[in-house]
């Protein structure tokens, strides 16, 4: 029944959008101080389409839309996303809900079903997305549905990306970014050789450092990507320290790489956390761009020859994995 609802809404959206250039209205609800600014941002082009202010818990945007675009309404992390198209849509930032136009309603129906499945129900999520994308291979509904799938089943995503959707959907920023990230992760997956990089001034003494100063030099290297502001990163440090204290030597070592962080903050955190192993400062976005790291902490284990052995180790698995490898 829900699938028929999604498909019916999709057909209606196609009819409405065929009319060409039309006006839109966003009626917003946001319980906050009067005068608080709210932004309308095109996520595909990173354009600011409008800025308005909240009065008595309400705000609104009006304008013309040449073609549907994926936007968010709100400020910073307090926001909601929707497909902007001709018509009137309600954006309730308090409840994080949207609705009122055909394509937004269709996407919401898909999104609700997609995330109702449990994490391990990848096949069900892929089948649902497959049906929506095949019905919308050339429009924004297909694009945003496909981007959701990229985070769940990369194989199913790549099949639809390569065989079903048009260049118009492939060029949608979030889809293109997802594809590039998956391709990058495949090039830096387990079994692949390491990709070297240089961080200018990245050594503690301010000299330049290369990843190859440590990796590919005959030791197993555990590379820890972290930041001083990252709570989960700091929660991993006792496990990393336990492993380093037990095994560091001629065959194994640890290197922590500070990403997206200020050097002074990194130094202060090191003093508090007691991380006596090798450190690389100020790597910023370099490792993420080269290794497809979308979130930290992220640990990569390299073999003595620089081959990638493991990615994503956490908690007690850090110690047990190194113990098993070194016992071989």
C-alpha cells in the first residue's frame, strides 16, 4: 500500500512539474526568538536562495523555481530538508517535518519506509530504492533516493548509478559526491596499497611529514584519525594506548593524525589524554579526501609493506586484532 502511495505521488509530481516555471511558498514553523534568521539553501549548488526572520514562531519564503531543487530550511544543524517545487509546502523545524507538495510528499513516504527497515535489512532498502529510482531515473526524487542508498548498500547504489539513472541524476551534487566517495574507498580498501601524502609543518617540531615516513617501512602501523573536539575519538584512546603499550616495538607502532583541528587545541588535548606515540598535526582534510574518511575516529591498519589490512577498528577489537596478527 505504501509503495503504491509513493508511486502515485511520483506520477502526480511528474504532471505538476511539467508545467514549467512556477511560484513556490514555504510556510515555516520555528519556536525561537523573534528576529532569528532562517536560511533557504540549495544543497546541490550551495547557493543561498533566501534569508528571512522568525516572527511569533513563524516564517515564510516565496519565489519562483525553474526546476525542482533539493534544499534545506533553517540554520546550522537546526533545519529540515525538502524538494522545492511549485506549490506550497510546510516546513516545521520544531518537529523536523515537511509536506504539502507532490515530490516532497513522495520523498517523505520513501524516506519513512527506507529508515523503518533495520540496519541489517540492506536487501529490503535496496529493493525499495530500486523501484523508486527506476520510476524516476531523470528527476530529483530519483536522485535523493539514490543518495540515501549510497550509505547503506554501495553495490546496489553503483548498479543503479551506472545502469539506470541519466546524466542529469549523476550530476546531482550529493549523488556525484557519494559516487566519488565510494570509488575512493574502493581504491583505498583492504588489500590496496597505501596512498602517500605530505602534511606541511605536520611534525611536532614544525617540519613537514609524509605518511611514508611511517607506513611501508617494515612495521605494522595503526593510523588513528582523530580531533581534539571529537568525543568518540577520545573514547578510543584507552584502547589504543593499551595496544601501544603492549606491542609497540620493532614490528608495530601507532601514529595519530589530527584532522579538522586547530594545532593549539590538538596540543592541549595531547597533554590531557597522554598519547605518547607518534603524532601528525594539522592534516585537516587531506586524509579524508585521499582515503574516503567521512567520520572520525577512523583507524587504518597497514602491513609492513604498506598494504591496507584493516579499516574501522574500534574498542577491544584494536587490541585483539593486533595481538592475533603479531602472533602469526
